[in-house]
C-alpha cells in the first residue's frame, strides 16, 4: 500500500493530520483515512485511550518496569512509573496482534521552521519533559522525540538546532538555543547520575557539548573533533565504575567532556563507533571499523587491512562469541570477536565500490523467525537481508546513491516474522519477511546518516515509526512524520531509542546507562532495532509458527 502525505503541517509545530491520508492498497483501491485533531488538543492515539499524558496503564505492566509478577510473595506492586527490569533475562513474548492489523496511518507530522527545515540524522526518543506535572520525569510521562534540523541537506560545517517534540501530538516543547552540528547524531542518557537524561552532541569545529534534559547548556568540551562530519555519539560505562563515558569516533571522554584517551587509528568521517564486550570479561571494548580498544585505551585488536567503516556487533554464526560486522566502501566484512577476518569485502548484490555504494550502517535482527540473526543493509540500488555468511535472503530495489542511510526492523504483529524498514531518497519502505513491500510512503532526502526508528512514543502500548526527511531533491516533505497502525494494534516497543548504535541493553527505559551492560548478543542479539516489552520486561517473539 501507499501512504500519501497530503499535509505537512505548519512551521515549528506538530500537526495531527490536518486532512485526509489516501491509503492505496496493492490492488489499486483507495480509501480516505481521517487523521486526528490538531496538535493543541488532547488526541486519542489508542483504541479506548483518553489521549491525555496520564492515560497510560496505572499498573505499569505495559512498560519496561516491574509488572504483576514482581513481589508476588508480599503482593506489593513496585512503583509503576519507575524502571525495575535489569535486562538480565529475556522471556518469550506471548502477545500478538490480529493477522489483519497492518493498516499504517500517519499519526502526526512536524515541519521545521524556515530556518531549519532539513533533517538528515536519526531521530531519538526518550522522556525529557514532565508532562503530567507531578514533579518527576518518568515512565508515566509521554516520551519525546529529539530531532536535529538545519537549513542544509548535509553540507559540512553548517549548524542547526535540536528540537524536542511531544511524542503523542508532535507539538514542539522547545528548541535548544545553542546551534549544533546538523550532521551529528546526538545521544541521550543520564551521564551524571542525577536521575535525569542529558543530551550530548557536537557544536562548531566538533567540540562536544552536553545539555540538560530541558535544553540548558551543561558543558562544552575543550578538544575539537576533526572528523566530526556525519559522526555519532555513544554513551556507555566502559569500565563498570558507575561513571558514564562518552564515545565519538576514535576518542573517549568522561561525563564532563574531558578527553580520557584517543586511539591511534582514525575512525574517519561517517562514523558511528560502538561499545560492546567482545572478550567476555564484563567490561566493554570501544569498537571502530578496523580496530577495537579496551576501556583503558589499550589495543584489543587492529585490522589495518580492513577499511574504516561502520561496526555492528552481534552473534552471526550461532557460537558463544560475538562477531563484528563492518560496512565500508569496499562492501561487507565480518570479523571474529578477536579481530580475525571471517570474510572480507563481499558485495553480493553487485553494487559499485565506494562510500555511496556500500558505506552504510547495518541492522541485525532475526528477520525470519528461525532464532538466528540475519543482517540487513542498503547499497546504492538495493536493500537486502543476508544470512551470517553473506548469502542473500531477499533483496529489494531502492534508490540511494546520495548518502549512507540505515534501516531497522520490528515484529509489529508479534508473529515471529519481523518487518524491515528503510528510507531511500524518495520513499520510506516497510517490507514483509519475504522482502515484498507492505508500505511505501513518499519522502525526500539526501540520505546522510538518518534511519527510521521504532518506539512507543505516546505511551499507548503500541509501536510507532518515526521518520525524518528533507527537501534535498526540491520536493516538499515534512521534517518528521510518525506512522502508527490506524487502530493502534501493533505490539508494544520500548519507549526509548537513545543513540545511533542503539542495541537495547545499552540503556534502560528511563535513560539510565547500565553500570554493567548485559551482553546484547546473548540476550536479544539485535543491533539498531528495538525490543518488544510485555508484562514489565523485555521479551522475544516466539519462533515462526
């Protein structure tokens, strides 16, 4: 089906529809779907919900918090607005949506002001505002969407602004007044242990900068980041000491932005350095495309024969240890956990060499319900899902020769088969488990480092999709659009997506960065996809069938 946007909204404000959305099915029939009320009204975003910020389930069972199974001996329920799941175990999901529940609809769109109409980095989701005015920012508030936009479609050195939008309606809460690099994907998390998330990104010349949850400037770093262009920030407690480190390209700072160490290997432009426990010792390594370093900066491995690129960490061969999937301009490379090359520079679809051919972040997920992870990645002319050995599961034609966009995946129906999402220069796609398009939504972009994200952004117990766009090709497109099921029947996702290298266990749902991060490759084994939550904790869909 095709979801055609007929209204983009007014500058600087969210719009709930503002008209009708024409949904065209694959057999050619067209029906109008009326969207909601204006962004200034309380909006019904779930079947039977009131639409107010406090309409979430009072038991907290919908969220990644303690549910009815906790404290069964005493009968005492934990605070419903607080996270209690420590992510050390993942159960099997039991809930599913009806098979006919895939009816996407536009929930809201937001158009950036004339000074900042273009967005080319991934949107983020976290709780940043006290929506119910109870004096706390917690899971009983509506999640917020953080979007960076500017009057540029990717030119180096151009500054823009970060905007915080209400997840339910798209209403703009505030603009962060300090200009930021519009090509850098920020990170959100509690870096100072005060119980509130901060926003970390970069300003002119690549100096790191941190803002409080309300946009107040917290600090500005003193060391420039030369390769800042199209970079991404990551947050992690590398050494398990309770203090959060900030990772960007080939360097690490403390939570105050003071440089701790710099690796001798450059990450290069277009980088999204990751953190993961590669050697199984409980501490995290900093993983670049062609090297990895222990928490103290000492080298774990170096692979100079592999070009710099995007690293993704997951178990791709069903053994006890993770692999490092590297995407660079030469194609697909997979390294063992110790840096040994498993295979290198594979280009199964035949797309040409070069950064616009293969330098793309990847997504790792169990796409086909066989309990073994596959990975999905775009190339200049294809979006493809691969087995761990680089054999093609399916491949779809796309058009993306301008940038380095990524995709994501989520099992919206809870049937064990994940849907894949990807946005190229003209279209946002949702593919079924065989690679057939379930949805095509018009959008335009020069595709720098953005990708769709999935989260429950309005506390209604159902996942939504957040997509950014820009007018790089000269066609009108909303800066942000949010897509939901027309009756909010999709399975619930977590309510957070905090950084480019998001892999679920790197952050708790309230923005806390774990002191001891559970190894994601043994629990969910995903990368750049969100998890389902059920009865207070993470869960995995059952196998297909």
